[in-house]
C-alpha cells in the first residue's frame, strides 16, 4: 500500500476518534448541566412551597439573612444540598391535600374536585 494513502487513513481514523470523543464529552457536559439545573430548581421550588405553606397556615415566613462576613455561604450551600425531590414532592402534596393549593398554578382552589379538574398535574413539568 502507498505510504501516503496509509498516512491519510491513519489521520482520518484519528480525526474520527477525536470527533466521537468530543461528541461524548459534550453529551456528558449537557447531562451534568441539566442535573445541576434540576437540583437548583428543586431547591427553589421547595423554598417557594415552604413559603406558600407558611402563609396558608398563617405562620410568619422569615427569610434567612445573608451575612457574607460570617462565612455562612458554605453552610447555606450544605443546607441546599440536603433538599431532595422527595422533600419537594412531600411539601407539594401537603399543599394540595391540606389546602387545595397548587404552587405552579399559583392559586388555591375551592375544593379538591376543582383542584383535580383545573390543575394539569403535581410537577412543574406538567404545567
């Protein structure tokens, strides 16, 4: 075989290998980004649901003060990591079952039947 053709074939194979590796890296990156975004949404929605529940139960809703000098930012991040999708589902179901309230519709329904007929679902994706 011609050495020039052999060299071209090796270069093409190497280029194809690099292209596939880059595609895989991009796919992994996309999955990580999506996972991080979902985790942030869970925390945000949990905090919104917690505030809504406190208002519906006529509790005082206090927002934690952010004090950068004390280095509490790391502690807050640790707290956020502890909130899971199960925690979010639990508080969403409590809002629905006890108060006929849907966080994502943003309203309290008159009855369980009205909630079930007018609300598209429990999750944010359903809305």
